[in-house]
């Protein structure tokens, strides 16, 4: 299900081939976020035009609306969405544990209030795995307990141990249910404590055949601690395991993580930034809704060959964003995701050409040159 | 600029060919509304896929944001929007006169407060014509005074006379300025009073070479009075004039108006209905966000061959609308405009085949059969 094609000699970056029930994905890859079953503002046709490799859908949201039963009745999440490439569903853990004041955790699972109608919901390892299998996700992820990066050791240890127990329980349930070709990727927790990370790796790697999720990072910890953990994971997780860093992905962050052996990313950044009027370019992010772009008739990124850059100006997109036209968001999401796709392609090409570190350096120099 | 191709023998319906600086449009046709320079949720590529014949852009909105100067600097509104089919700009009169409490009218023009920043703006015939010529619209429309359908004769007469004076003044300005190939379509006012309509027609038809706008209808008057006026206009405006009914267009209304000699429509209905979760089908409008569609995995309209109906279910679109995903609006706008396009094609075909009245009857029977 995961095969390494090429390894960089001077870093831990690698190119791999990941196969799911819905096709092959060359890694490093970036999956777009389709929280509620759609990428903000785009249709499937546009995702295919851009060449999006796969999507992350949030089981927490889907579970609440439209509900698992509706999707089961349409056969699968893929059928429901009309999307036929790889879909990963997350465990809901991250969302549930973000609802700090509305949840109660026990060893059985977590009880929480729905964010939209206040109804009380209970997520157990069983509920979460069954839901993901019911909708025929390509990669299912067990319920985990995600804690803040600044957590004390004793709190981190409790959460880590619970995550491990839930993952084992989840794997048993997964094995008992129909799971033809569906993959099970446990989530590594343990905050920034390496012994907890080690315990997690030792206990969770045996539960998976081909891949593992990296959780509990980019949740408030310092960057050097994060890289320390990534490096530790890289050294201790089997090389032939796909490493999926969940919810992570500014361009510079992706480059560092790739150099530390990470293969897969998802992140709301390209879509969320679009909604607030920010575009990615090789020369850094530009806040296109700002005044300097009022009469700027050049494309968002002069090096980009996407539909948006070939046809529309910064001035036009700025106007649309400023007058709250959803077409403006749509065009920016399109460009941002295209830019990300192209960015990942360049990373892969650089690894294949044995010049990943040069690419990384050149890219960052150009990307950050306008920062003061 | 307008040529009749085929006339129905049993009604005043006709097929025509309208030519602007940006190509040919076969009529009867429905233009999509791009109030602020974009059709809600769609990109130009999608408009072309659907086969939209042209757009109506509101000069009132464009004047306020991004402003005429910005568009002039990008050469034309077409260039700014990346849209290269016919664009009609309206006069702003309708919008300005909707701001009842914020405007002061005099013979010189109308002073009003911008709806978004409260800044005081003055629209005169000169300002409005210059703005439309500056941005190189295909059809410019002079400032008019639009009053409610229930207005008293004396108020209607004042507004009609002012509309006539402004139209004459506007034509002089239009002739003085560069207007290569741009068309000037005056707006007929006069409420439901036929003598005022007559005066308008007599004074305004000579100002135009090929087309005229029908204003001051569908503003609160009874339907029989409206059809009476349409019929009067049909009898008194030269046959070879394109008749453009502004801001009008439920399907049944379009059929009646076409049978009374109307050639061109624009209306927010297909886009606005989409935003509130209503879809057009041959069997009437369906409120797709409602509960009955929760597990309805059929397409919006089983007879529709648009991208949306070929790929997505009512259940999926209902879900997206209910969780406020803008992709849901986008898909519904796409379908609704495609449905309208197809509807207009069927009208044209029926006129060409000498069975317009049969088509009208059959269509309405089917369309209204679920109404009680």
C-alpha cells in the first residue's frame, strides 16, 4: 500500500507511491480539506482539473450532518460526493477535543455537545471506526485524545495511554468488520515528550501495515520541539510506512517536514486563506484584498499557469473579495490549491533529481524575500 | 443590430438575432445577472460551459466599487471580468430609486447615499452615460426614474416626463462621446397608464436604432395590467426593435412575455433562488434544502443533462446548502442557469417549429402540476 520510489541522499525526504481503494498517489502529497464533504467553493470537476490527489473529510462533521445513515444509503462517501479519488476520514478526535467546555472524556470514549444544535453525542472507538467503515472511507483513523502542545507530562501521559488503548480497541473492531482494502492508520500522540512518542510508536506501528498519522503537533508547541519530535518519529517509525502529518501545511513547514521524512499533508490553509483574501505565490503570500492591488492587472502569480492566473487579474479578484462575491473565494481557492499542487510536484521532482535541499533553499529565499 | 428570423403566426413571439460588439445572440434570450461583475458562484468558464448568451451588470454597484477608473485602466469591463460575450449595463435608476429614504431627485439628476459607506453620490444623465461608455459596455441605458406599480397618475406623469427628458439628454451625450458600435437602449416608463406609455414610445423610439428596454413593470402592479402594457408596447414599438424586459423572469412569466413580443430578459431569480436552496425543474421549483430530499439520490431534474445533474444528487446538494457550503450554492446556480438556458432554447425551437403555443401550454401544465 506504500512503496518508496526514491530517497534523498542528504535528507530524509523521499518520493513514494501510496495506493488506496481509489487509486495511486505519488508522495509527498497534499490533500485538500473537504470538512463537510466539499472543498470550499470548488466542484469535483475543478478538483480534477487542478489534479488534487485526495481529500480529507472530517468524520465529526459528517456524523452530525448529513449523518452516516444518509451516506450509507448512497453506498459510499465517494458516491455521495461524486468524488472518486482517495478520501481519508479523520477520527473526529481533534474536533471533539477542541470543544473544551462541552466534552467529558472517559475510557469508554468522549461525550460532547454538537456545535450546531447542542445535542449530546457520544464518540467511542467503536462508533468512530464503524462510521468510517460504513461510509467506505479509503483510510480510517481511530479515535485519539489530542492535547495542547504546552501540556504537562502527566496530562500528556494520560492522553497518550488512552490514545493507545483506543487504537488497540479500534483495530480489533476494524478487523471484525468488513474492511475490504480499507486502510487503518493509527495516530501518534505523546506531545513533545519523546518517551511518550516512543511508547506510542512501539504500540501503534504493529496495528498498521503501511501508514501512520502524526498527531499532537502544531498545537501550540515551539517549532524546535516540533522538529525534534518529527525527527524522532522519522528515526523510529519503519521507513516503509507512509507518514501523514495531519492538519499541517504552510509551504515552509511542508519543506521542513518533508526533509524529516513526512509523506502526506492536509491543511485548511489554502482554502481558509482564500476566504480571507490571501493568495499564495512563489514570492510569498499576498493579501489580495488590500489597497495596493486595486489597480494591479497582473495575475496572482506571474509564474502560475492555472485557469485563474491565465484569465483574471489581482484587481478583479480583489474587487470580488471586497464586495463579498463568492466567485472571488472560489477563484482564490482554485489558485491556492493549484499552487499547492504545483509546489508538491516541484518537491517530488527535486527529490527525484537529487536536488531537494537546493530547491528548498532557493524556494524559501524567494518565498521569504519580502518578509521583514 | 437586431433582425427577426422567424415570427410565430398565432402569437407575437418571434426569434431574432441580436448583434453587439461582442457577438451574436439568438433571441428570445435570458441574460444572467452579474450585479457586481460576477455571476454568484460561477467563473467565466462555467458561464461558457452553460452557454450563457450575455450578462447584465449593474452600473450602480460597479460605480461604487471598484469604481469606473479601475475598470477604465483595465481597458474595458470585458477585460476586467475576463468575459467576452455581450454585456448590458443598466442605468442604476432602479437601484437608486429603491433607496427611497436616501435620495433626492431633481431635474439635474438624483443624489443618494451609497449603500455601503454612506457617501453621497450624484447620478446625472451625463454621469451614467459616461460611466457606461468609459467601461465599454455593449449596451448602455440612460438614467430613468422608476416608480412603483401602484403610483398615482400625477406621480407617474412627472416620472415619465423626467425619464423622457433624461433620455434625450443622454442620447446627446452618447452621440458626443466615443461610442464605436456601442448600442443605446432607452427605457420605457409610464407605469400602467397607456397614454404615458404612448408618450414614452413616441419620444424614445427615435433615440434608438435597434432596441428598447421595458421598465416600470413587475414593480407591484397586477398581472393583467402588466400584460395590458406589454401588449400595448408590442403594438406600438416597431417590430424590428429588440424588446428587453429588465429584471423579469420566472418561467411562466417569460412565456407570457415572449408571446407578447418580448425578446430579452434578465433576472436574479435563478441565482437568488439557488442561494436559498431552490432549484428549477420541468416539474416546477423544488426547495431542495427541505427534509423530503434528505435521502433523495436522484438528480435535481431527471431530464436535465447539466454537469450537476449528471454528477450529484439532491441529497448531496441539500446537505451542502444546509451546512452552508458555498459549493452547494455554486452547483445550484449552475443547474438553475443551465435549466434557464435550456428553457430558452426550447422556446426558440418551438417558435421555429410553429408550435410555440402548444409548447407553452404543455410546459405550464407540467411545471404547475404540483401546485395546489
